C-alpha cells in the first residue's frame, strides 16, 4: 500500500510491504542523481517511519532505464550516481541559495541514516557513487567510540552488522570520484573511508577509483553479495517477512548470499605503502619512481585530479579518522562552503576549482580542466589550511544539532 505522507516528489517512490518501508529512487535518466526534492522526500519518509510502530525496517533501491529505447523503468540496475552536479553548476551561476540548503540537508540525511534505530537495508546494485554512497554507508555499524584509530574492521560478508545490511552485486561499480571534478569525498566520506583497512581510504579518496563487489566486501564497504538476478525475489521476500529483526534478516540473507564470492583487496600492500606517506607530493613522487605498472597508472590518475583538492582531501581523511560522524559532517560542511566560495584564494562562484571541474567534466565535457594550481607540487599549506576553518561560529553552524 502507498504511504499517506504528503511528499511532493515523484522521483522517490515509496510503499509499505507488511512491516517494511520500501524506497525506490526513480530518476533513472539521471542515474538517480540526488536532487534537493529527493533529499527532502527521503528525510521526510525516514523520519515518519522512524516513529511509526508499524514499520520495523527500511529497504532502499535504485532503478534503471529498460527496454530497447530506454523509455521504461526497471527496478535495480542502478542505485545512485551522486548529487545532481548540474544543479550545483546552475545554482552557482544563478546565485541560488538552495545550493546551501542542498548540502546542509543532504548531510543531515546522511546522519539520520547512520543513526537510524531500525534495520536499514541498501540494495547497492549498479552505479553507487558520491551521494549514493552517503545513502548506503549509513548502513554500516557505527564506531561506538567515534575515534577509530586506523585500519578498518572488515565485516563478515555473510551477515548484516547490527541488523543493517549493504548488499552489492557482481555489477556494482562503487566510487567516491569527487577529486575528478574539483571536490572532495563528502556525505560522510571522511568518516567511512578513513575506517577502511590500512590506507585504502586515502587511495579511494584521492584517486576516485571505482571498485567492484569483491573489493567493496574486502574493504568493509559492503556486507553481502547477491546475484543481480536474485534482487527482485529477495526484495519481494523481504517484504513478506513477519518480523524484521536481526535473526530473521540473517536467515533472509543466507538464502540469497553468494557464499563464495571473492573478497578482493586488490593491491593492498602497495596501497598501504604509498598512501601512508606524509603528503600528496610524497605519494606522487614515490609512485612515479616505482617500477610497477600499478604505481605508474595510479600516479597518472592522480595527475589528472585537482591538485588543490587532492591536498584538501588527504587532510580531510586523516582528520576524520579520529572524528565522530557528526564532527566529520560538520567539517565537510565547512569544506564544501569553501569549495564554492574560496575567499582565502580570492576565487568565487564560477572561478572556483569546483566549478572549473564541473564545467570541464560535466557541462562542456572538454575533459581539460584548468586546475589552479596546475601541479601537485605548487599547492602550499596556506592554500589548504583555510578549508578547515569554519565560516560559522559553533552556535550558528548549520549542522550544530548533529550528535
């Protein structure tokens, strides 16, 4: 049955199946990129269901284009490609204050998902990037102390942690690619990437590399892998469960789990060696001097990213490793304000690094961003440090109420 909550957004489709609140992101032509109305709808439903005794758990999935012309919508096949980057570009050019609302409300939603008191099951099929990761990684078990010190704990893939479950498939393509457009891995990326094993969080954050299901499981960014063809039956069976507690979810998972799916950590030793170095300059120089193909390819990837935002991102990840999620999100809210209004650099709106990246990669698509500074070696600490100074006093911070 449909939920009676009055939310004006047809890009978020909801229904209640038994004791399960079901959410489908339905903006497939934009790869389910998050708009502000979608963020507001998601928050409204999650808040309503949090306090609704009929609802024992929430499941979220994406949709994709189907049929020979792509004119039909199919459940699954794509989760969420991130925030609506074209909206960012248009909002800056129009001086639209909703850009500020977007990030404040998105990060508040990320915190709500992470602290949700009921089981939250994310079907991470297809593309799961940027803001899409923010809708999924809240399904991870919170670090109770909020100050995890280093290598992350990898969850056993065969069970949901704390009755929260992040499901991937063999066609999952997961990434935090923000440095490619002059941004940084936000939506809590500092928190969940810094808790990956070893220095894999730095590697994912700086390079923006896409990983598949095996690496997602190995790095603690997913809990279970299902066959793509079993997602529909699994979704339907989940809605038929009479009780949605941890024990019943464990049995449900076991029915669809690809038990022997490879946990592929990739180039773990090389990642830890290079991405533990002190600075971005140290990392790139060591990679370029290394003999392996992996190192040279990784260096070439870093050379394409925004030099300024690589330095900001490395500092973000390392600070976040000892932060609670709420503090990390407040830090990220500070950074994103500076990304679109870099006062300390005298660069505003269209002249910012972020707007140049969006222009080159998304709007004009010339694939030749004119980064400033142009080289990793030209970035100075004085350019980076102000990104971590809040533009708001603590009592007026837009995320001051997060705990």
